[in-house]
C-alpha cells in the first residue's frame, strides 16, 4: 500500500467513525495488564500522526486517563475500545480491529509479554519483548 493510503474504520455501533490518510505504523500487540483488562485479551494497534486522522462522532468518545502518561478512548455508546494516546506523542494509536477491511495492516511484534495472560501462548513467531520495544513510546505501568 502506498504512503497515500486512506483507511476507514468505526466502533461497533458506528457512532464513532474515522479516516486515516497516509502511512500508519505496523500493528503491535500489547499484552500489558491494562490492555488485557480493557479488552479481555490484548490490544493490537497501529498508530497514525495526529494530523492524519479525521474523527466523526468525537463527542461519543470517552477518554479514560489510564496513567500519568496516557489515556484510552472508547465509544461511550457501545464501549468499543478505539484509541490510545500518549501525552508526549504527536501520534494516536488506533486499534487494528476497528479498521474496515481490507486494512492492509500487518502485525510485527508483541510487547509487555512478561505481563501476558496465563491462558494463552504467543506462537506466531513474531518478536516478543518483556516490556516495550526500543522504537516505541509506551507508558510504563
């Protein structure tokens, strides 16, 4: 997909819709306890520059301040987890499952594997990091 790729997505009920324009990061699976508790498994998210996403229905997003460094956005109507935003980053993480198909996205690594649930294995052969990986801005728990 080209750097000018446009992607769309939405929450489960459609009250929050978004469009990204241009490059997005590869998908990263986060197994930290916050992601597990919010989703029931793990977060798989990409990210996009703040100025490359348009959000419709933003008044339907509830932002939860998950730590001093980051907040999580979800639809206040259907509860769909949609976004993760670090206070010091000009990018917003978007949950990969909220994109319409075909997304052209690809998962490339797992982070916070030391905190993963005890009921599943990570067996896809992708790199695994006990905490964050060197090239990612994360919020330590």
